[in-house]
C-alpha cells in the first residue's frame, strides 16, 4: 500500500531486497557454533543462570518458612563469629596502636599526685569550719568557687569532679553544706579506679574486657613496688605471691570458672580494695590480726604457702584425700573431704600409679578450698560449700542429707570427750535457723537468705565450727570482757 507516491504520480516499483538466510551469514554461524559448543561464554552464561535460579528457589523457600514460623530478629551473635586479625598482621598492629593511643589519652586526663595535693590545698583554703563539729565544709557557692580556682591551678581536667550532680551525691547538713573530706576521698578513689582500669586494659591482649590468670598476675606484680607492705618481699617469693593473690580475684570474679575475670567486676569487687589497703606506709598501724585476715598481706600469703607444703607429705606438688584430711588439725569431716574432691578437683590425666580414677588437688584448687572455708558467709564461698553438701546433686538438702552429713561431726564430737548429742535436735535447730521456703528441703537460696548459711555449713562439715556454735554465748562474753576493761 505504500508503493505509490502521495501526489498520485506513478513510479516504477523498486524490486525488494532479498535477505540472505541466517545460515549463510558467517558471523551468525560462528556465534551459534560458539554458544552451542558448551565452552567459553555460553557455558558461563548457562551456569550463571542456573545458579541464579537455585539461589532464587532457596530464597523463596526461606521466605515461605519465615512467613509460616514468624520472624525472630537476630539479637545475639557468638563471640567466636567475630573475626580477629591474624597475629602480626597490619590490622592487628593498627588495633594495638589505636588502643595504646586511646589509653594514653585517658591517662593524660587523670589527676596525678601533685594535682591531688593542689586540690586538697584549694579545698582547705576555701572551706568553712563547722563550729559544732569542727568539720571542714563547703556550700554550693564555695564548691563552684573552688572549681574555678582548681581549674586555674590544675587545668580543665579537674572540672568534671565539680559538677552539680557530684555535689548532690554527698550528705548535706541543715545549711546545705557538704564535708570536704568525703568529696576529696571520692576524687582519689575515682582516679585510682580509673588508673587501675587503664592498667588492666593495657594487659588485656585480646581487648575483650576480661583478664586471663597470667594477665592478672602481671598486674599484681606491677603493683608490688607501690604497695608499702610488700616492698620487702623476697624476690624469690614474688611469683608465688602473685599466684596466691590472683586466685582470690578469680574465686570471687569468675563464679562460673571460665578462666577469665571481667575487668569491671574486678574493679567493683572488695578484693581490689583489700589489696589497696597494703598502701599503708607502716605495718605498725596494722595489727597482726588484720594482717592475718587480709588475704593479700605477705604474712597471709606465706602462711598459705607453708600450709600447703606442710600437708604435701610426699612432696609431689599435689594433695591426696589423706593429706587434705590433716587440714585444720583434722577437724573437717571425711565425707566433706570426699565431696570436695568429687566436686572441685579434676581427675588426674596421668595414672600416677593410682589408676585413672585418682584425683589429686593441685595448688590452685587448694587455694579455692581455703578461700571457701575462710569466706563461708559470702555467696561465692557458700556456693562452693553447698555443692559439697548436696550429696546427690539435686540442688537441695533433705533431712536424710542432714543426718548423713552431721554423722561424722557427731562422731568427732564424741571422740573429743564432749557430751552426747541428739542428731535430730541439731537437725531441727538448723531448720529453725534457715526457715526454708519449702519445709521439706533447704536450697542454696534459703541459706543465702537466712544470713546464717556460713554457720550452718560449719556445723555440718567442721567439728570446730559446731563447737563454736554450741559455745557462742560463752565466746561472746569473752569478747566483751576485754572491751569493758
């Protein structure tokens, strides 16, 4: 229909151009040959299409399952999935350098000893004396003025301690004034804890916020020259001391025995405060009783080490059940020693001549044993002992368990020449002391709630502990008499 022109003039129709068949074109033949050969672009394209199809099917199947089961968001990822840089790699070096720079920056923001002395002078020069108590105090206006003076003398790094929220933390008198001494002690403790946090973070090789036993011992070793009561420590005893001191941190800060202690928990624990008490310059200010009670004192560490050596009769570096029975002049019951080995001592890998079932208590396990007995009233110590008391691993104690546990104490009591006991009366007394939620069983929570769990544990495992409970009134009178004199 388009063969004619628009003006109606007739023209000769041009012959149509013939298109050659595709098979006669060389480039078409070559392309078909290339694609159909199964090599090169053709096979890759087919493979890519097949891969996309499989992935699409998998995606649709997953979507269908999610729609049927409901979507649960991912809120937890295992730490093992976090890819850590290889040792010696550039990434690891960059991370270490960034960490060191950050810690150095935090250290520069801390107040040093001269800064603290200057702050104390400023506090005393700008405070007022309470006429009724002779205590040095300051109101909020004085507080702001001291902040300005300290900032001029020390620098802006002290400004954060003089915030309104810090002022409100302290007890105020009727005039709205606070004592300067508690405030200054607060500043000192904050600086000390921050410095400890920085020092521990420097030793945290993998930067996970936890310290391994060797890292904790390194931290303690670095403190020894700064602790007045440890400066005269024999050099050969330093390694053993760090091992003994570090074990207490792990006993209280690693309850699940994972072999690492959380730095935050260490900083907030009483263990660090007890260790820092050794800063006192003169040991004359500390009584022998206080030194013996402080686990970190040199006297206590040497006593613990000597005790282990005295019990280790065969000098093989571990204690068997027979050797441990001599602990505390053999006042502990045999069933408790058996249970302590069952619950808290690993089986010996080497036969050692005693067969595969032989258990030997190493020095670290012995330290846990001593810490539990010396801290029976703490949740950690009581948890350790309750596992020994729980004869069947059921999580609670019954009257039958009480009878079994106290039977050995009763025998030692009679052998010591004491009066005859009725086991049922002792059992009823323990039940009255604990007042368990379930009248038929005593759980660990019951012992912790009654605030007498340590006494109950002593009555069931130690004849001396039972004697102390039985004579508690006489002992209390003996303690009061010297105070009256």
